[in-house]
C-alpha cells in the first residue's frame, strides 16, 4: 500500500487546524501540525471572517506538514463550519471576506423570504431546521450584483484555491437550505422563490469525491508531487460524526464546539410533522446517511463570556472556569440557552441577565464568572437531555450510549452533568473528531474506484483504525 501521508484541514469558528496522518511501521500516527485562532470581526461591512488570516495560517501549516513527511503527501481534504460562503470574480477568486453567519443582516432577509415561500413549505422540501444563519437567507441578503456571481462554501473554496475543481459537497450543501431532500439536488422551487440563479450554483458531489491535484506554489515542494485534493464531508459536524468509532444503533451524539449538535444518525431522513414542528434537522451525513439533530448553543456562551471578563480585567481559561464552577451548588433556575439573543456577539453576561429579568428571575453579578459559568453548564446539560428525549421520540430509537466529541467534550464537569441529566452512558470521543472523520473519509475514498460511493462500513472501519492511533506533537 501507498506509504505516503495524508493531511486534514479543519476550519473552526474559534480555531483552525492542519493535521498529518503518517504510517510508521504501517501503523497510523497523527500529528496536529499547526493550530491557529480564528474569529469573526466587526467591520464597516458587517461581521466578517478574515480570509487572508485563514489562508496564511493554512499555508504555514501545509508548509510545516510537508517538512514533517519526507515520504510525501498523498491527499489533502478540508472541512469547516457550514453555511458561510464566498462569491467569486472572473478569476475564481473571492470578491470579499465572507460574512459570518451571526451577522444580523439575515433577520430582515429571513422575514422577507418567508412572505414569498413559507417556512413550512421550505421545511417540507429540505427537511432541515429553519435557521436564520442558513446560506439561503444570507444569499437572499446579498446585493443583486453579487447574486449573479458564482459562489462556493468556505471549505470548498479553500480546496479550490489549492487547485480543486469548484464543487458543493453534499453534506455541506444540505445546510444551505437549498437542497431538495427527495431529489438530493438544488431545489428549483426555493431558488425561484429567492430569485437566485441556478447558473451561479456549484456542481454537487458526494463526500469522498476526488477533485484534482494540488497546484500553485506548494506543489513545487517535493512532498506535494502528485497530491490529490479530496472533498471529505466538508461540513465539520458531518466529519465529526464520521469520526465516531461506534457500532450498533443505540447511540446518540453531541458534537460539542462553538455549537452543540445533539442528535443521531439515521438510514433515512425523518421529516414528519412532529420533527418539523420541533425544528429538527436532517442534514447529509457521510456514507449516504442522515444527521438527525438540533443546533443547541454551545461553548459560544462560555467563549463570549470569557471575552467580556477579559475586557473587564479578569483572565479566565475554560479549565479554570470549570474548576471554579464545579465547586458551586446547582443553580435554582436555568437559562434558556437557545434564546436567539444569546447567539449574538458581545456582552454575554448582560444578555444572560436580560433574559433572567424578562423571565422575572433574579439577576446574577455580571463579574461573578464562576456563577455564570455554573449556570451555563447546568443549563446546557438540561437542554441536551430535553433534546435527546425528543430525538428518541422522533427517530423511534432507544438510546443507551451518548458519544461526546469535539473540543467541548474535554469539559469533564459538563460531561458529568450531561450523564446525570440524560441517564445515558457517556463515551468521550476525540476532541479532534472532525479531523478523524476527515481522514476516515479520505482513506475510504482512496481505496474506492472513482464514481463508486463510499459506504458507512468503510468509514466506521477507518474511524476505528484511527481511534487508537497515537498523537504526536510536531518535532520542531
Ligand atoms: C459547527 C457548525 C454547525 C453549523 C454551524 C454553522 O461548526 O458547522 O454544524 O450549524 O457551524
């Protein structure tokens, strides 16, 4: 078999990573080569991602990875957070920094679009959760000029800048709210309602599709001779779930990062009226499966609070907050963590108090970091339990196990609260599950003839191979 290494790029709303999978004595070893912080910025043109910063970090990671793998790099795949996209100019280059999905421009475009096509009808067509962050509402808010330009979701754009042909990978495409669940293609009814021209839409491809060879300056490095570019599940959550090494049908997942995605994998989507009324989502999963889950607010609440305390002279790490919070008694009243106001950036402790006041509950001292963190952790665990009960009802499954993956799964206090609230057996998976799933899908793709879809069995085989792979730090 081919002894060359593989690279996974995982773009996160809080940090981006470049990781390497090498075969040492024919056994896989993983190295997190480069990790760099990421965050949206308030600009006069709205809340935007800094594309140059992301590309610079990736270039550094890819350069370092090449130096660590004298055997060469066989393939690279990119996943990232869903729904954000770039518009392309005539040279296939991004015309501007992409908007962050939290930008408030979609408040108006969502309301306007629902007057033309109802949320219920869109739900019927797409089977996905109606969320104002979805690409459809963002594209509806674009200027008419921009609406005429081709576009790519962010991970696919990064692949394209490396030499891949421009595509929309299916798992990520489902989160745009523009895919017809029945035909698995772009929905002409939704595109027509939103006046978005199909000519600007990329070709749809399944996860595991090989998209050409690496080109450009990096391709001049000997390690990158003949490196293939692959679309994994470009939606980071779909990759994270592909990275869970589980058998059987008795398990649910929480992919815990900026968001907590709480759900289960289904063979076929579940789009009956009760699931629709609960706004559960049916997103594409790797291997033709469906991620049936709900977006619950996640570590965003903690990160945003930490930023506020930092601006006010208090330095907190998540670890310190966890240690301080777990000494406190359980709060009497819980927060509604999915209050839309809590999805917005800035002043998180004040936003929390605004909610408590509206609900006639006692306020909490905005500078009492442990008390606020304690309230957040207890409220998240209770919300997870509530959502999981509904997931079981809508899917008809009986859960025994709960897999926690992603950065948030490192929070053992929250894990304990979640175990107590759900009564499920909690299994802590990888904090880099998106990267593991990204690699698992690449490995499945590389062993499969072109044009043949990769299967769930292949993906879970590779996820299990990678589960026990040692993690090494880069040598230099
Ligand atoms: C997690 C995630 C999630 C989406 C959100 C936009 O990173 O991709 O699955 O709902 O970001």
